[in-house]
C-alpha cells in the first residue's frame, strides 16, 4: 500500500489523526452534534467527508462558511496538500468508486470478511488518498481531531482500516418515528446558491429499513463497551486484524442530547479525548439551553450546517402531534427488530452512565 504519510508538511503526523465519526441513520441530529463538537479546542468539524469528492471537488457545493468549495481557503489548502502527495488524483473516479464500495448490498460480504478477521472493506489504492485527506485536514487546521458526521457505518468500517487514522465513534440514535417524519419534510439542501434542490425524501418503509440497517451495523461494529470508555487509549492493532480491534465508542440518544446537552456532549467529547470544559453552551437554570456555533467549514450534510450563532436546543417533536397513528405503527413494527438489537447490544448509554464509566476508567488508569 502506498505510504499515506507522504504529506508535504510537519506535525501532526498522519498517525496522530483522531477521526471522531458520528454514526447512525439520517435525521438524527448529527449535524448539530458534530457542529457543537467541532467548536471544542483541537477539533475540526469537516462535514460528511464521504461526499467531499463528489459534492465538494466535482460539483463545487457551498462550504459551511458560505463560499463555494473551490474558493474556501481551508479546502483549497487541504486539497492542494492531498494533490502534492497524490498528483494522479482523479476526484470523479474516486467518488464513483467510493460510492460503489459503500453500497448496502455489499454489507453481508463486508460482515463476513470482518468475522474472518479481514479488513471488512476490500482494500483499494484509493485508501492512501483518503488517509492523506484526513492527515491534510489535521495539518491545515492544526486540529488533531477531525469530526466527521458521515453517519454511514460502512464508511466507518473503511475509516478504521485506513493507515494513520485512529477512529473513535459516537453512535447517535433517535426515535425512528421522529426520523421517518423528519425525512418526509421538504427541505432545501442550500448546497448551491440560487438552486432549489431538495433533500431526498424517502418514504416510511425505506427510512425504517435504513434506520434498522445503519443502527444495527453501528451497534454491532462499535458497541459502547465498558472496556473502551471515553478517553481510553485505543488498543494496538494486531497485524492483519485491524477490523477486529475494539474502538472507543459511545452511544448517545438524540432525546438525551436535547434534554441534557452538556451531559451528551461531554460523553461524545470524552470518547475522542476532547476538553469537555469548553462546551459551546449557554443558558440553562430555567432558560433555554443554546449552543453557540461559529461558522464551520463543513463540506456536505444537512443544510443546518450553514447556521451559526446561538441555536436553541429543544426537541423537534412535531411527529408526536402531526404523524398519523397508522404511520407511527408501521414505522414501529418495521423497526422493532432493530430496536431489539440496540437494547441487547449495550443500550445503557445515557450520557451520565458514559461519563461515569469514563471517570472510573480514568481512575483505574491513574
Ligand atoms: Zn469553508
């Protein structure tokens, strides 16, 4: 495999890049969670990097800062760095190959490879470019933790086998009836100035199936294990068995994120060793809690990534009032097997519990 550390400048070296993946299904609040985490010292929220090649480099969508991708100073510098290491880079080809590697139909094969102790995603020459991307982001921004709300667990499985990437995972879970209702809304992407493209609007059945698929894979791949709590040093990778190494991971519920933002953010920050004393929150004590967000350089994702300033944290619970009973029952029935798996795979991750286990581990380590 090509050397992924062939970057052009100094520290931090590629081996130092911590990637904090927000995993789970769509419309779970990942944009808010990732944006808030990206405000912490040492963290950079990059947006959904699995779409960088197509939506950023090829289609020149707007960055979270408002500039087109090609004019954003951060991404211009990052891409120049990647191209110096990989002058042969073909963004459109890479985007298409990555899309094919992430198809849901490949899932059984990927899980079989993982069970055999092989890297789940068959390695490709593109992997050196992807590794270099994360290293270049760290070098350009000076941040050791790259927050990536790509959500797709298959992409997370690929990330954890990249050279020089130290993957940590926040598995964000939201009530599937809420996500199904949210998907039905008409929501402009905001990705291109003046263009009226809408976010995809999958139906109830499709969004339920996706909810089960992505949440179950995330729960199986990264169970919130007591042995790998927040702030833990990752275990060494046995040669050739990188995929079997347990990764520091925490599970956070959207409903907890809005009810107790400080607790949820502390748990999520802790899994990547980020300083939780600098949470970008204000209010509380009877007043609404707000996240105070500086503009981000997010490359793709929910249009909420373009919002900055104070954002009131309250549950988006429209579905409780507006979602027809039959629709709720349908989503509830379709997602029942997935919810059962989550319960049996460590659904004990209220933020307070995660923080307690982190504190216990810190105590044990010192
Ligand atoms: Zn930007």
